């Protein structure tokens, strides 16, 4: 396990392909046949106008943010999600309709239940994952070098994982922590339970669950760590940057 995790945070940066049109990617035969997972990356510090594409419930939630910065990040991250999904289910962004599971994981109610998605955002970055017929989860985190990761690891990680972190050099520990954390959170999101299971799932049980999923680590520059989990090992993962946000790109 130590060698695997060390390799994860020594890997080169993820190569993100520039995409001119999301619908072109959504129409790929490999995606439509359930052989590809698409991961999309978007900065949230652009002046994209998507407020009118949100649902009434999303607009109400946006109005309750006290911080203008957090409000804009919420609006943009959810508006971009709608534009991405609109390309995959062939509708307008404002027509996208969601429901949530008992644990709060959203799923599409229009366009059929074949298209699965998940999103995560941290600081000024949002990441989205889309698949055909396969449950998935995604997590992205801004790396905070002042974070008290040691305390978090003690309650969230198994003894094996904590032993691994303690065996690493100081400069490796923070990267390894985020690698382990994002993979764990992506997996729990794929299962649909989110962090509700993070303390109750033992290390042995977690390893058993983990074997059923393809887990992949990715990066968005040196300051962000991300991970994807999908319940099919025979998947290709394509990484795309969303097109210019000042234009209709779906």
C-alpha cells in the first residue's frame, strides 16, 4: 500500500484536454457504450452568467449565502453542472431536474437514469464526473499546508493508513493525506453515502468495498488534489477542460 500511495503523489500532473463543445464529447461512441468516464474541470472565478439557468430551489439557496464570494461559487458551480448535463441528456440547462437519495446524493430525473454524475468544488475549482450506466463519485480538495491533517486522519483513516502517513517524510505527508482523503471521499460518494460512513466503516470493510471500484487520482495544478471512483474497472477516463465560459458551450 505504501508504494501505491507514494506513486500516486509522485505522478506527473493530469493532462486536461481543451474541449470546444461538450456535446461533441457526450456523443462519443465510447461514452454512449458505457466504456468511458468523462471528468470536467472548471475555474469558478470567471464572470459566467448562469443564475437564470438555476432552479427556484437553487436560487433560494444562493440567496442565503452571507459571503458574496461563496454565493458566486455556488451559482457558478451549479450552473456549469447544468450546462454539462444538458449536453449529455440533450436538453436546456434550465430543464435539468434532480432528486436526491436518502443520503443527499443527487440524481437526474430527466433524460433517463442511464446518465450518472457527481460534482465537487473547492476554493476556485470545480470538478464534474459523468458516466453512462455506472455509479461514480468525485472529490477535489485545495491543498492547505496549514491543515491539522493529523487529527483528521486519526478519526477518518484506518490504523494501516495512519501508519503509512507516519512512515513518510514531512514533505510527503500532506500530499499523501490528500491523496488518501480524496480517494476515500470519492468512493463513499460513489456508494451514495458520503461522509456518513467515514467513521463507521472499518479499514478491513473499506478495503473490501474499494476492490469493487476503479479508483483514480488526478490533479488540477499543484494546489489541488482530486480522485474519482467508479463501480466498473473497465473504464477509460478522459479529462476535459470546459470550453470558454463566456459562451454557450453545451
